C-alpha cells in the first residue's frame, strides 16, 4: 500500500525545511480530515506513523528528529 502519510513522514525525516513545513501542514490536515471523523480508516493510516517512529534513532538530521517529535 502506498500511503501518502508514509511519504509525508519521509519528507519530514529527510527533506529541506520548506518541504518539511508543508508536510507537517498536510499531516495536520490529514489528522483533522481523516483520522478524527473516520476513526477506523484513520487508525489504519496512522499505523504507518507508528512503524516509522520505531526508526526514530536512524534519523540523522537533528532538526528532522525535532519535526517528527512535534507531529
């Protein structure tokens, strides 16, 4: 499954600051548009986030770690 949330998390982990800010906004919109009103669908999508957060220590850029922390 190619989940857009996974792509956004990847941008936050490795992308330039401008793209990271946009990805953060898109994740926030996803949270309010999908996760909150459609709990079951949203939970499935956010399992990807939980899988990615397990790899937190592999993120090399400290700023990217900070961005992930505030999602």
